């Protein structure tokens, strides 16, 4: 295997390659690496019997065929997730053996007809299967491949007696990844969970996910209305406060794309945007990742859209280049080949 080439920025297959195959399926992850991704990002949620499975959310009616399965009709319920009521079917109400009978569906199928054409073909997979897939793909391609593990709704699962950090540590050991290494990046919207991963001695970069609005739910549970907002963490002071605690931050593209001209500081304490945010984070010793680069008009800024269909591709290359120009260290993409191409084009333009 070749040593890590430290490609910059990392191109991360967001839930695999959902632009082409239903997200979080074995096929989506295999295709992501075949298309040149440096890493893939699974979302982790737990089953009733403590198995970590790969789903966008613990509510699975939009990503599986569970709603059409009469044997599970009685499992439909309403739960409070991060302070909001949600009705559907939840992973924590199923054993792994039961979930293994379901088939995956593309979550954005109304936009991605090609991906949705594979609905019903692939089962849900567990985290342990992804570890095996990454090891095998790395051997076949003779290069280092990474996992960017995102932990979903940690406080919710804590309350159910399903601590995600504990379950993850056990999965690492069972997969032969020990306590983690440079192949592993861990991210969460709840900083408490990231702290606990560090206390457990799990090695790998820990990255704080920054939503576009609101506050981290674990901090709301602890402090109520006094909880800091996500915006507070992307000021210069906020970023310095994360220095030494975490290894990076990950922000949505709206914090980077279409931003005003970069400034090296913001004396008002307002949230930083664009290259100014990246510069300040780097100054605090933090890496910066961004999610999610997508080519469809539905996800592009207005000036990059082409035509009238939401599913049509706009000027994605220009938008991707604008993001890369901020100096980010990693980009999440639904179409890994487009991310690899954009990175290569940007590198050539910088020569």
C-alpha cells in the first residue's frame, strides 16, 4: 500500500456516492472509492440491541421500505428527537436482525432518478461491514482510505441506554482498528460526545459540526436558553475556544459560498464567513471541512443555476472552485468523481 499522499483537500464521499446509488449502501461506498474518494462518511445510529447501523437518521421511513412492510406497521410511533416531535419508524425500536430484512431507498429520489432506480436492491449495512469494505478497498487500490464517522443524536441515544461512544469503541476493536488511527475522523453536532470519544482514548481527528443555525442539543439540555449558539463557535473567539479541544470544525457551504470579501478578523464578534472563517480556524490550529458540494440546481446558489429544473446540473464547477478557494481541508460530496475533478482543476489553476 502506498503511504498516505495527504491529498488536499480531502474528497469525502458523503454517505458513499448517493448521486449514483442509494446512500449508505454497500454499492454507494464501493462506488465512492472507485470514483477516487479519499474517505467516506457514514452516519451512525443504534438499534435496540446495540448495533451501529448506517442511516441518515434514526427515523428510517424515507430511506428504507419499512413503511410498506405490514409486519412492522405497529412500530410506527412519535418520538421527540432533539426537542421536536417526529413520527415514523426508528432504529432503536428494531433489532439488527429485523433491520437487516429492509431494503434501502434513495432519500433524494425525487431529484436523483438514476440513484432511485436502484431502490429496493440493497439492504441496510452495519458499521462493521463498512470497516471491512474500507480495508478491502485500500488493499485493492494500494492507498490509504479513511472513514469520517458522524454520530447522530448522541444525547437521545444516551437516554435510551445506547451510548454511541461506547458502542463505537467496541466496533473499532472488533474490526481490528484498535483504538483508531490516522484513518479515522469523527464528527458530531454535539460537542459532549466528541469529548467523550477523547476521554475513551479513541484516536483520530475529532471535528465539531457547526449547523447553519440553532444550538447544539446537548448544550441545550445542559443550559437551556443560555446554551451557546452554533454561530458563537465560528467567531474568532469561539474558534480559539475550540483550539486544543478538537482538531477541526465542519460547516455547511452557506457559511462559505457567496460570502463577503475575506477579512483576517471580525472585531464585532459576528460569525465569520468564507475565507475569513477558514483563515481564523487555521490560525487557531483547526482544520475546516464543508458539506455538501452538490451539482444540482436545487443546491447551488442562484447565480450558479442553469435552466429551470431543480434536478438539472448548474455551474457546479464554478461553485466547487469557489469553495476550494477558501482553503478548506476537506469537502463532502455526493458525486465523488466531480469532487476529484474539481480538486484537480483547482490545483492546475493555482500552478
